[in-house]
C-alpha cells in the first residue's frame, strides 16, 4: 500500500490562474474522485483561507497557493503528524531553492526574520474512526512587496526579507521532491524519523510561550513535541500540558 501511494503521488497536477481558494477546488475534486496525490496550484486566490477562519492574503503572480489531496492510510490521530511532515518539507524546500534558512513555529507556520512567510492549513475528512482524505493547503509568500496594513507587522515574503526575487516553480519542485521523500520515509519508518528534523528547525522549543486554545490561555515553556506531534508545555507550577490546537505567541524575555 505504501509503495503504491508514493508512486501515485503528484501524478496529477492541476494549474489554475484565479480561484476562490485552492482548498475549495480540492474539495470539489475530492468529490469527483480525484486520486491520492492530486495537487492544485493557483496563481491567485480571491478568498484564500487561513487557520481558525482567518483570511489568507493571496495576490496574483507573487506567491504560491496550493492544495494537496491525500488519501492516506493513517489513523485519525496521526493527521497532525502529516502537517508536521509538510512543514519540514517546506522548510527544506525553501532552503534548497533560495539558500535561506526558515524556522517552524508550531504547528506549521514558517518564520523568517521573526515574520510569517508561509502557513499550512490541514483539513481532514473522516468516518467516525478512519481518515478518508486530507487536504493540505500551503501558502508561501514569495515575491510580494507589500502587505495589507492589518498584517504588515506579522507577515512578510521571502523577497521583502532578502531583497531578491525567487522562481516560484523552483520552490514548488523542491517541495514536491522533499514531501514525497519525507512522506515515504514517514510511512516506512514512522514519525520518530521526522520529529528530529522538525525540532531542529523549531522556533519556540525551550522558550516561554503563550498558547491561546479554544478553552483558554496557557503560559509556560514549550518543551517539544510528543511522538504524536502534540505540543508539550510545562507551566510555572511544573505541570505538563498537551496542546492539540492553539495559536502560539512567543513571550518577550
Ligand atoms: C495559516 O493560517 O497559516 C494557513 C494558511 C494556508 C493558506 C493556503 S494558500 C493555499 C490554500 N488555499 C487556501 O485557501 N488556503 C491554503
């Protein structure tokens, strides 16, 4: 099964000029039976979506907006690991294509000079206990020269930070190669192989953070991720917490 999955990945790449959201296109294709590994890439999104219902600024000609349809043979609680695999692949791809190092902020923001330059939105469709499909949406700010005022202090692009321009297709190519390899390795060897690669690029590990979860806020030191990909946080009383979903803020020292 894993052999076939890997062989089938990225056989089907669809390019669109303008879409509402590549996630939306992916849902439609999923309903039409699109195979595992189908990738949708768009030049522009008119209503790009971020995590937690936010908008994702996706202007034409400058960024990479893409969604990957997967039909993985994994358990439901493994889905966060898939996102972490994608984050590692993306960080490595950016390094290979641009020679710049980016960092990962749990769960899946890519950070450059303290600003967010890429994000991952993973959406899962499942039966009660089985993953049916996963859509991994990836947005990379590559060549934008400006950002809306509302996000200008937290978001940036590779180009703004380096004063260079980059070839978007080259970044995509590197990502596909890295993701294919890492996903294959993940299926064969497990998440324990991915975890150190993720932790090596992680920005918030060992730091004091504020985690804003649906159930409230938690302050403490981020200790690392568990073997499942869950964030481990230790509060000032020494209690350990497992964070499944949150917005993470680094606290100033
Ligand atoms: C985040 O909030 O950090 C996740 C951002 C994900 C953006 C990408 S762009 C391609 C895909 N289509 C969307 O509408 N969103 C994702």
